[in-house]
C-alpha cells in the first residue's frame, strides 16, 4: 500500500501523531508483513503544501476488511477524518524484476 495523507492546514502534527501509531497497530493485529513501513513528509511544489506518504505491505487481501472491523484501527482512522483534506490509497504491483530498463 502507498497512502498519501493530505492534512488540513494546521493539523500536520496531530495527523503525524496518529500516523506514527498506524503501522504498529496493524502489526499487533497481524495485518501486515514483517517489511518495515516507510513514512515520509512530502512537499507538493506546485500546490505548495505539506503531506505525508506511508508505504507498507498488507499480509493479504483481507487485511483491509479486518482493519475496518477492528476497534484498535478505528481508534486511529476515525480521528484522522477531520484532520484530512484528502486521502489517496494506492495498491502497488512491482513490474518485472524491479530493474530499470
């Protein structure tokens, strides 16, 4: 998963605090692989705004459904809603062997 979180102005710190609990919660519930997550602070040069990008690997196709039924995950996701202007969820598929060419 590659997730881009676009916070409302002034909500960046609050959102980052929730994001720092996101993957550990998924991990405790067995919803992700052992691949360590990546979390970036990004800056859209054209829109002149900060946002966050998170990359992690779900254990399987059912992880999202289980997460939506989990009070621990919802305790993170529900407070995120009012902090966000936008949220982009992307599933990634590696093409070829990963080599450029």
